C-alpha cells in the first residue's frame, strides 16, 4: 500500500482524497482500483458481488474524523451503502 501511495499519489494519501474531488463514490473507486486489499467481494449464485466494506469504512472514518468538512467533506456521502463494523453490534 505504501508503494502505491508513493508511486501514484506523490507520497501522500491526502492527494488521493483531493483527487476524489469531495466525492465519496470517486474515493471509493480510487481505493478499489488502486489497492487490492479494498476489493472485497464474494460469489453469490455464480455472480461476483462487490461489498467494498473496507473502503466504505475508511471513507466513513474520514468523514467522521473531519465532521464532514475539510478533507472529510463528501457531497455524496449518502451514496455509500450501510456497512457493518464493530459499532453496529455495540449499538444493538
């Protein structure tokens, strides 16, 4: 992952966020296209289904950390699906 950031994003993950231009969907696509560990998927009835849980959690964490502004401002954050993480069971 570090080599990808160095080689493709001038050594800064912030450049990746800026490249997404305040779009959570664009950031999701950049993450899944450039980092194989964000390409989580499964096979259901012979069809490949993409979950992108890890990428969505990362975007959600960035959004939350910056309170939806600055680096965490995503004009289309509502386009992300509900993703399970450790907080869902805590709330329940």
